[in-house]
C-alpha cells in the first residue's frame, strides 16, 4: 500500500497590514452593483440593469477613464496582439498548424508566419507544404507571439524571430493566465542556471539554460542531450515553487519566482508542496517583494 502523509493542523500566520499596500482591488461577484452613475461605459464582464452597472463575472473591477470592466479571476486566456504564448500543436492542416494555447478556440500558426530552418527568407513552396511535419508535428511544444486576433476570438501566431520556435527538453506548468504578470520580456535566464518562458496564456516552460544560443537553427533543432542531475533538481524545485506561488495566489514574474526559489532552498524539493512549507516560503517571498517596493 502507498504511504499516507498525515499532519497535525497548524495555526495560519496572519499577514500583516503591510501586505495590502498599494492600489486596492475592488472585487465583485456576479450580480454585484458596481456603480449607479450613468456616466460610465459598459465594458467586458458587466451589464446594465435598471440604470445600474452590474458585474456578470467574479473578478476585479478595472477602470480606464469612463470605461468599466471586470477582469475575471479564473477564465480562459483572452489573447492580445504582442502576447508571448507557449502552446502545443494539435493538428497539421493545409498551410497551417492548429495550436492549443489555453484559449476558447485553437490558435493558428500559418506556414507563412514562421521562420524556415536556417532563417532563410523566401516564398513558401509546395515542397515546404509537404515537409510541414518535418518542422512541427502533433504534440510538439512551441513558443510564439500573437500576431493578430480573428473576429471570432481565435489567435493568429507567428514565430518569425529566432527566439521563438520549437521547445526541447523541459517541464511545462499550467497556471491561470490571470496570475502571469505582463512585462516587457517573458524570457528569463535565472541565476540558478535554468530559464523560464512565462507565457501570457498561463503555460510556463522551465528548461536548462543553453550554453550557447544557436542562431542558425531557425527555431527547429531541439537539444536532446541528457540533462544533468543538478539541472533536473533545479527545474523540479522551480516547478514546485511556481505551484506554491499559484496555490497562494501570488503573481508570477521573474523576481517573485527567484525569491520563492531562494526561500525554498532550506527545504527538500518534495517538501515544498506540503501546505505549511508552501505557506512559509510564499509568506517570505511576499515580504521580500513588499520590502523591494517600499
């Protein structure tokens, strides 16, 4: 029989008032009245009833001038142009790949929207179309950028930069898209020797930092060399740290992940997922982030 882990109840540590520093979020539930002022415009997640603006989803109220919308706390990914996403190829079609990106509809990667191997620039021929499975096939993971949004909400992707393309060896962690903080860059080489891609769609890719950037690969050659034990341990620790941050509802970005990783070092990798350890390291991470802001 499998061993069962039993633990005694522990008192939760109260988070001090300093944790609520900064702009306070106005949280609403479906049916809550946001405002009775008729001068506001209705945005996503709201509707008007009897001259009152009412929330249709549970989330945080966001105001941009006179436009009021509710950003749902738990939802599918709604893509915007310029977002960095990590996705999995689900189907190879004529001149395009269908990609699962955690949105309502499958995203589309056109053959004309990607680099050819070696980065050469030319029109795509019938030979390229026949060789599509040599580039990407079902089950492959890719990193890409959102090029445009179709009228039905589906996303059109591109991998024209050499930093995008097929992903090799690593670990995929799926989180809520609302917990990934928008930044200038979502590709981070962490000091611990591991890199992360924080996809805006909630797919996070953790992989060993390559020793040298292969600029001539065109994003298609994947390194299949064995990953060292030390790298695997760091990747596993980072993965558990991200799970801990998500469980405690802390935003994911390079600094929060690094602080959580450093706070977890006194503990064994498997112990990070225990509730009391998870709470302890995330509390320390939150306090360091508050000290950084202050």
